[in-house]
């Protein structure tokens, strides 16, 4: 009797199981190219923005800078803000995890790659070329935006844990345990691949082709494990920076995080980072919580608080740009900023639970920028935010023509 295969089926052998792909449509992960070396940074919060202070009132290159974006004024030619881009979703806080994929977790089974986020798609591409294929970070708020292709939310780490990953050598025992982990993963893959021949016989010709592609991706994971092993004995870079601790004020901790992120790029420890930031009671002399402020009801005391909180997020983005512009890119030439894309945004557009007109700002990465792009507002004409994400993935080096709910790349977003 033939087996019924769904996304919930597993390839099993000897008590070991690996989830099968959707056999009706599956895309093999792209393989990395050599040059140029690209980096990607994604910055978000979990509550959206106060849109009246965020979006400029005019489009084009000569727009007047909005209140929230003022800290980026000196980098005006190096970033673009987009209006009327979103994922076409509803669901309030349930849309926060959609920032980098356009797919709510409860919708993931309907998509060939599940709800894998842009950063993790790029991380698959990088593989073991760097010590960490990606880093998922947090300041006063857990990061909810990074998902693997199996739907697992990637845990986020704070400034102390990031510093230790970047610069503190693991103990001999920790290295031994990591080597054992890699050996176990290798054994699991060997066992599963041994069972795969029997499974393949039970599939239709079309699904056999898809399953072959899946097995190729499993073998690429084997190669990734082989590439990871040398990092166990590779010394970590050194720094004069002392080990930080989370700061009482969010602005102070974010400044430390931006410095660590710049160091991670400079040392080529990772090329992909996502950061979620929140709010600590007492920041800027305010009394309350970010969620409470986000339900502002147009009360001045709450909208003024949002301007301070979100203005600081943009100010820290500007600080990161400063740091990257001040460092030579030894791999590509120019500065680190020249080949680093920085995206600011949130899957839930506003704290009032609307997911329409996401706040999206793109800087760097070699794109032609420097304007306020106003896209069509009408329901039938709206452009998917995943088109922007697809453009970023292609800029990063992936040879893909579809991502999430994209309908193509973002028209008008060109590379310099």
C-alpha cells in the first residue's frame, strides 16, 4: 500500500526523523557565489510606528524629511523610504512575524518554503562561509521576525551574548560538545539518506523529481556540516571593547548593539543580522510601556512618546550607517556601508493593529536611493512588500525569482 505524503510526513529510520518538503512545489536552496561579499541588516520593532510622524508628506527626491526620519537627514542620498508597501494581511500582532516573509505562521503550510524569513533564506545561501551564517538579536524586546524553512522561530540574543559569540573563545569542553553535535547530525543524515531510496520508489515520477531536489538539499546540509568543522579550531577575532551588559536605558543599549553589529561585519563574523528593539519604562523620562503608547488614540502625551521611541530607533540606524561608512571594506574595497543593506520596518504597521502601509526604509547595499517612493494606494494596484524583499535577496546574490508572496522585483529599485 502506498503511503500518503503531506508536509507533516517524515522520513524515518532507526528512530530518527526529518520533515519532508511539500513535494508538489519545492525550490532547492541557491548556492553561494564568490563575489562581491554582501551583508544584510534588518531592524524592527514589534509595535509599528506612529505613521503621521513617520511618513513624509511629499514624494520624490525633494521631499521634506518627516519628524521621525530626521536623524537620517545627513544620509539623505543613501536611503529611500517607501509608502503603500505591505503584505496585504490582517491580524494585528499576528502580523509582526511577517515582516521578513509576508506569511503568517498559521499560513505557512500553503507555501513551498513555509514562512522562511528573508534573513534565514540569505543565511542558507551564506552557509558556513562565516562563523555565524546569521545572528538574531534583541534589545528590550524579543525578536519575532526570523524563521527557518521548517517554521522554527530563531532565538534572539542580547548584547552580552552577542559579544561572547563574537570574541570569547569557547572552552575545550564546549568545542568537544560542538564536534559531537556535528557528528550526530552527520550520522542522522547518513541514516536518512539510506532510507530515502525506499521512499523514492513509492512516489510518482513528478514527485520523484521533486524528492531528488530535496535530497540534494539534504546533501548540501552535509556539505555545510563539513564546512562548519574548521571553525571549531579557528581563533575568534580580538577587540579592545570590554564585555557589555544590558543597559538600563534602551538608547544606551542600542548604541552598544550598533557598535557590536559594526564589529561583526568588520570582522566578517557574520553577514546577516536582524535586531528587534523595544522600550524600557523610564526611557526618555517616560512612564509606561511601548504597547500602551502604541494605542495612542491621538492623545498628545502618547504620540509624543512614540516620536521619542521611534525617533531613537531611526537615530540608532543612522549611527550604524556612520560606523559602517567609517570602516574600510577589505573584502570589496570602499566602505563597509557600500555593500551592506539596512532595512528598517515592521510587519504590523501601526500600534492600532493595522498592517496596511508598513514603515519601510532601505539604506545602502549599492542600490540607487535618496527618495520617498510613493507606490499605488488603491487596493487593486497595491504592490507587495515581498517584492522589496526579493530585490534585496537578488542584490545579496541569490538567483531567485520568487520569495514569499512576491509578484516580481520592486519596479524602480535599481542597483548603482
